[in-house]
């Protein structure tokens, strides 16, 4: 594999890692960068290139596990968080995660081929950027002034399911999984930090499942000749996601969703001028 191809994997890993947890859509950004600049479809093939955009998210998943390992082990009953009383222990548990991920997992499994074939384009990303921005602005404007849920341990199963329903919107490349789930959480009474924490924890099984489905669907088209490309993308996304997660978690409570919504609208406007004019 040529150096230039590995450099492309490095760049896409950087894009994935830096945008996965901000509500701007990592998949949308990778489609934009790839389709308008890198064009990895030339040597990977269209299906493999789309699969790479999903599988490279595994690096970001690993970064979440590294950063949030205490909470993840706590969910599994293997670690007691400092300050957590017996009455609090287990309030936020694995069932919350399962319930939250069920809607998007079910719909994603059914629509995976359709999404892969029809929505992985810059044009559809532009539409999703705008739609996601509208939801994010609405969330900030309509959110309760005093959020009722200021801790994951106060999250009910019903709220987890409602947020999971909103997360289904993120199956549209460019909408943003974190943008959809954080917006849904805020609208349903979570503060921005708790909504972000829930989003990150749900990301682990959701993204792992999406990667597995995509690999199995396109397994015949994958080649060991591209193994290095996938590895470089994975490592790159892990490193840059690790750098961005803590920064975003500290930022989201201060700036909320509005700045990200504005960024998305500006990006959509620029892309529209390039694509449609």
C-alpha cells in the first residue's frame, strides 16, 4: 500500500476522532472530506469505502472505554464509583443502555443497505446538517430552565427509551448521533453534561454493532490488501478521539448546542454553494 493511501487513512481517522463526539456528525464530515478531496473509493471500492467510514469509529469507541472505564465497569456491576451509596448503586445500569440503543439498532439493521446505497453522499449530508441544526436549536430554546435530571442515576427507563427514539435520526449520515441524543436528552429534561455522558456510553454498543453489520454486509468486497489502511484509520481515530472527548465534555456544559448548530448551518451553506451553484 502506498504512503499516500495511508496518509488518507490518517486524515480520515483525524476527522473521525475530532468530530465523533461533537454534535457535528463525524460520518458526515468523513463523507465530505472523502468525496470532495481524498476519494478513497478509487482504490477501496464504494462499499469498502463506506464500510471504512463506519469501522474506523471503533477507534473512537476504544477512546470512550479508556476515558469512561469506571462508569462502564460500574454499569456492569464490577466497580463502585467513589461517593456512590448502596441506594444509588445500580440505578443507572445496563438496562438503560439496552433500552436506549434498541430503537436505532432495530431500524438501522433493517435500513442498513438503503442507507449505505442512498444516503452516503455530500448532498444528503447537507440536508442532514440543516435538519440536525434545527433540532439542536430547538433543544436549547425549549429545554427546561432547571433540568430535572442532573445525574445519570436519576435517568429512568422511560427517558432512556425516548432518547433512543430520537437517536434514530442519527442513522441519516450528517445528522449526528451525539447531536440527536444530546438534543433529545435536553428536551426531555436532562442537563447537557448528563445527556452527553449518556450519549457517550450508548455509543459503545451502538457503534460496535453498526461496524459489525457493515463488515458482514460487505465482507466479500473487503481485501487484506487494505488491512493497513484500516489499521492506520483505527489508530488515528483512537488518538484524536482521546484528545477530544474530555475537551468536549467540559465545553458542552458551558456553550450548550447553539455554537455547534451555527457551525453546521455555515458548513451546509458553503457546501451548497460548492455543490449546487
